[in-house]
C-alpha cells in the first residue's frame, strides 16, 4: 500500500521546525482555526485567502449593483410622480382658463 501525502514544512517563532500535511494546512488557511506547533505554541493563518477575498469583493459589488438598481428605480418613481403632478396642474390650469376664473 502506497500513500501519497504532501507535507508542508513550517518553522515556529520558538524555533521548532515541523511538518503538517497539505490538507491540514489548507483547512487551517480556510477556517483560520488555531493549531499548535510541537512545543505548544498557538499558530493560525490570520490573512484571508484569495477565495475569501474574491468572495468578499463579489458580495461588495453585488451590493453596489443592487443599490444602483434601487436608485434607478427610485428615480423612475420620482419622475412618474412628477409627471403626475404636472398633469394634475395642467388640468387645473385648463379648468381655471375654461371657467374664466381669476385669482385676486
């Protein structure tokens, strides 16, 4: 039976050199959980991965897109409302002109 396991070598701040499997390192890079060197020092990968960074950027851009759509929708509603007000005032003006009313 042959096992193909990739090991990644790390050196801790205490000076201990140790190896972990590639899978273990990958999981800790994803979940940022704490692990320990052989001497008991706490270790973790604090930086976000490329995948995490891209997911954050996508979420941000989706939010921007949704806000833009909402603004456009609001502009359209305002325009329709203003058109309604203008139409109402035009009718009112026509009615005033037709009746010959004057304001004093």
